[in-house]
């Protein structure tokens, strides 16, 4: 049996599935049926999704939820979230309500620059290269004018082109380091088209262009979100003790990379869920955020906290290059719905909303970790998944929910309780 094939992409969807069934799965009984269950009955909608990528054979669902009661800069939001992890939306909703009563989230976009680079090799004298760059620089702008016209009308475009000498780190390596403003679009296509044009104009004998591409590291496309309240208003019992533990938890994430990665993962639970719901590129966001967390030479917490004069302050700073126009935001009907739910924000506002969602998740995680522990809430939310996994009937579900109401939930205990219940009934 050969699992190799040429011309796979030319096959119809059914032919692809038949081939997989016969050659890869050796006729797994319900393969075709499960794939088909997830096809959309609306053929236009299905072909829209089929066309996003190549070789589509089905759709992969993730839950689409909303977290209400967010107050960000005194404006109320219902935040759409796409995520599979049980506790994330519940935590977001709970924290949103908590902070809404304490002035809400205060957010601010610090900067919106994006970067693209033309990477090239040059062996001759640096002075000659510098002289050439100086001479050609106006043309690097003018030859991209057709590409930048619309963006300029929206207030964006190429901000600056700089020649950078990187020969200290790699022999003969230089780059054109280009700063862009892309307003409400994420701008990947715009940036890459401009860079390729710049590279073409810049090309001459002796300059070997290696590649032209945007950077997903956007430390100057930065947003900050913050919450604060009197320490006495933070916890019902022993507020100063728990507030201090909270601050200590952040300090640990600032000095200990093993902890920082998990700490930031929790933040990204909130950020990514909004990134996906709004049709933005979560891989770009993830790559950029984690690079930013390492900017000081060691991977660190993205959030900070302090207690000063009886006031607890908790904040986050994140590089988030996102768009509210173009790309999937214009194509995916649910991405459009998400943006409508958010009252059609600008890219800047969307950065602020995502930062608030990230801070909310971090708050929920740290509050749980430094008080009752994380498993209490997690397992409560995961309980339904366990019940579904064990294929419980509705009445078994009800009985088990009652039984575990005030007990610690573990997969093993639920399984055992279910087995007992079934033995009693038989
Ligand atoms: C789980 O998805 C996220 C947490 O581990 C985050 C954290 O530990 O801060 C709870």
C-alpha cells in the first residue's frame, strides 16, 4: 500500500476522502461519516470555507462564546471568544463583572508601528552602499506610490526606510529596515508588496537580495491595559495578605521563565480567543507576544502589579498587530459578527479589547492560584466534558452533578461514581 500520491489537490473532495479512507486509514468505519457531519448544508458557505485553504475535507468546529459586562475606557463591551478550554469564558465573564464595579479596564495604545525588512548581502565597501542608499532612497518611496496611495489616504503608508549594517552578526549581511503605519488593517499583504517593490528598485549589481518580508515582531505596535482598586476592595477575607500573594506571583513570573511561560499562556487564553473570533492571525500574535516577553534577554511576565498607598494596580503591555478590515475579517461571516458585537472597533480599539481580555484571564488565574488553587474552578468547568466523555445519559448527568456539588472533582472519582450508579440501577 502506497501513501504517496501526486496531484492530490486536483482531486474532488469526495475523491480525496476516498483516497484517505483507502490508503491512509485503511477503511476506518466512521471516517467519512464524521467528516460529512461537519460539512455545512449551505453549499455557498461551505465553498467559502473550502476556498480559504487547499485540500479541505471538512470543517473543524471550535466553540464560539461571548463574555459580557466588560467595561473598557468607560464603554461597555460584550466580547466574542473562540476557544475550547472550559474555564476561559467563564473566568472572563466573572472578572469583567468584578472590574466593572471597580471602574473597569483603562487601556491605551502606545504606538502602532509595524516593521518589514529587505534582507540582502553586500560584499563591497560600506561607504559605497551608504552613498547608493542615500541616492536611491527617494525612489524607494516613489516607486511604491501606486501601492501606498490608498493607505496614504487612510493616514498610513511607509514611515521610514533605514539602511542597517548587520555585518557584526553575519558576514556581508545588511538590511533595509522599513517602518509602516497600516491603520485599521493588519497590513501583511500591503507591507510585503511594498517590500518587494522596494527590493526591486534597490537591486543592483553587488547587492544580493535574499528576501523581503514583514516582521511579526512588533514591539512598537503596543497596547497597555490596567485595572486598579483599593486593596480592601479586592478580597472579602484578609485582603492585604492575598493582594501581596498576587503581587508575589507576578514577581515570580518576572524572574522564573518556567513560571513565566505558563503565566503568559494564561494571558494568551484571553487574547487568542478574541484574535480568532475576529478573524485575526493568532500565530502572528503569539510569535510577536512571546518575542516581546523575551526582549530583556530572559523570558518574563507580560503583566505587572503593585500595591502603593493601599491601592492595588495590575497592568499588562502587549504588542498586538491586528486588523479590523481586510483579510479574514472581511471574509469569514463569524469574524464580521464578532466585529459587529464589538461595535465595529478600529484596529486600535481592538488592540485595547484584546489586552483587556488578556489581563482579565491573568487576573482570574492568579487570583485562583494564590487562593483556592486552580483545580477547583478548572475541574468544575471541565466536569461536563468528563460526563460527555463517559457517555452519561441526561439523568446520570443530573445525579452526578448533584453528587459532586460540594466535592472535589477528578476524572477517576467521576468514573467510579458513574460505575456505582450503573451497578445500583442494574
Ligand atoms: C491554563 O490554561 C492557564 C493557567 O495555567 C495560567 C496560569 O497558570 O497563570 C491557569
